[in-house]
């Protein structure tokens, strides 16, 4: 009897959320379609997320007919040793991460994810809104230029907007605005600044629908006229304001751009979003990895449930410049083609592998963790123990702990791979 393979291809689920890029514009659609010749892209359909993992809303299918189990979740349950000894122990025989590709056309809601303690509390109190008791740190690595909101801006920038945009100041209110301004005068008092920032953000989030809509309409009208007169509107990030207002008319999130950093990642650049850090993805394509959870506390740019009080109470309120939000990868010793994105949580890490076409073979090294490997560009083949695997853009491979494979690189293209794992 032949041993069951421990490295095998997966067929992964696409989510067609309305915010996704449409048809062939979507990196998700292109990877999904090229992963399987029977798939045709529909031009007007959104292809938002490709899910690679064992999440019940998108458990990956196993295409190898020598394997009895139909999904990756079932296979791991039957073969928990594939996870690696440390992962088994720490994460109770579960794959601890969900790996994704995202293609964003319309902004995603401004949100934050709870830490473990808050997740347990929210799940116990409101299970309909918070489906599990896990934290959900996440990391995005850009595939195309990728724009997002991430963390609170430096106080001086927020004060600049309060002084330069009368509608923003009117919404926050004179008292809260002055408290933030005076907290700038003594930067040694961190906690005073945080309190003042929390007060300003909470004032905005709790403002009445009517006064909010009024100030937003005034600002949008004024900026629209300035754009028509070809005036510079960068003082109020006018281009982004009008884009968000066109996508979510009258939404509270339109003003949040004056509190949060606007970050543009170039391909290969990353941002890490820890617990209680406010963020929103605005546009572009990325690879994303996260802890396996669905807990999201939303604040705006969304028709979904908004939990303003929980959100305002949980956020970090740590101001920092946009450049600090870039998450720098580290070289991998002994592998000149790999970079490791290793966030400060045990649940996941991502390795980006770029092999030039001049290199004929590349060995995917063994890890003491199960991993999921996604091929984004190029082509390769591997002579497995039992059969030949051929890999092209959109191929997704599950690699059990302590297994390695050697890829023969197609010389016509450089190879770009991303590998998600848990490095305890």
C-alpha cells in the first residue's frame, strides 16, 4: 500500500463580497482562474478574497484522489501530526492561521480586532456579532500598490486638520479640539495626549446623524468646487475624501481619514495590524495572513453592525507616523531568495520567496510547522515522492511539517511564492 502524500494541492474558495475588484481586474480572479483550467472569470462579478486554510466558511478542498478526506480541515483532524509538534501543543491540533489574497475595489469598513481577553468577553455577551473567542491580528503584504488606513496619526497632524478644516473642527467640538491642541504643548505627558485623542475620536463617532451629515456635506461641496477650479485639495486629502464619499455617501468613515494614517504600500511592502489598532483597506491587491477568527468591531464605511461604544473604548490611541506602520521583513539565513515577515504573535508568519529565472532549482525548506504555499508568478514543477506536481499562478500547496520539496523553475519567468506558517 502506498503511503498517503503529505504534500498536496488544494482547491481554494473565493468570496465574492461586493467590495472586491470586478472580473479580470482582480488578482484574486486571475489566480483562481489560472489555478484550474475549468474556471471562467465573469467580467462583472466581484472577486474579493481567496481563502487558503481550514476556516469553516471556506475549508480548502483536496483534489488528490489518493487522499480519503475531502477538505484540508478533515485531513488535519485525521493527521494532526502534520501540524508540527509545537503547533499541535500550542493551538490544540488546529491550523492557527488563515491565508488570503485580497483584491479591493471599494473601501472595507474601518475596524479593529479585539485582543484575546476582549474577544472572550464580547463573544460571551454578543455571540451573534462576535462569532468566536479568538484574537485576530493580521498582516497585509502588497501585490500591487495598496492603500489603507492604519493606526492613529501623530497628534500634530490631527491638530493640523482641526485647524485647517472648519467642518472637522465643528464636528469634534471646540472643547475636545482645544484639549488635543493643549496636549501637544507638553509631549512628555503621553497619557494626557491619549486621553485627549480618545475624547476627540469618541466625539466624532458619537456625533448625531444630522450634525454629522451637515458638516460632511459642507466639506464635500467645498472640496468638489475646489477640484473643479483645479485648486490643490491635499490640505484635506480631498481626493480620498471624495472617493470615500462617492462609495459611502454620508458615512462617518469619511472624517476618519483625519485621525488615521493613510499608508500606500508598494509591492512587497507590508503592514501589521495588532489587536485594537484601527484600520481599513482602501484599494489594491495584497496577500493577507491572520489568526483564524472572524471577530471585527466596525466603525464606519460599512452597512454592517457598528458597535461604536465598544470600538471607542478598545482602541490603542497610540499616535505614530505612517512610516512606522511599515512592517520590515528579515532575511532568512541560508536562503538568498527568501524574506521572512515575522509579526509579534505566534499564530502566523509569512515567507516571501522570489527565485530568478536563471536559477534552475529551488528547495522549499522543511519547517516544524504545517505551511501553505501560494504561487503568484512564474511556473515550476516538483518531482514528488509519488507523482509530479506542476505549479503555475494560483497553485496552492499544503506542506506538512518537516517535509521539503524541490522545485524545478521554468526559465521563462522569475518565480514569486508566498508561504504561510507558524514559527513558534
